[in-house]
C-alpha cells in the first residue's frame, strides 16, 4: 500500500511539474513571437488555432500566421491559405 501511495504522489508531482513547465514554455513562445521570431509566431498561431493552452481563436491564429508569412515563413503561408479556404 505504501508503494502505491508513493507512486501516486510521484505521478501527481510529475503532472504538476509538467503543467508548470508547459505554461512557462507558452509564455516563452509568446515573448519570442512579440519580439518578431517567425517560428514562434507560427507555433503560437497553431496553439490558438487548435485551442492548445488557450481558448480557440481563429482570428488570432490567422493574425500570427500572417505576420510570420509576411516575413517568409513557408509553413505559415500554407496554414494561412488553408485557413481562408
């Protein structure tokens, strides 16, 4: 029983630690996008499009993809074209 409880505690700790780091990665991605990093803009646009770690926002996704596309990001250009279909 003690081993099981120790296992459950470890799983919970790892889950909480993973969630915190995911939040930190998202904030880092936002900061990079704001500074003009086209890969960050592209990835952040995908998160808004899919609703990963944020509420779905197709308009925000398209805005981020457009900014990245205008700076030459090929995948952002493709996603933007698909989003308008």
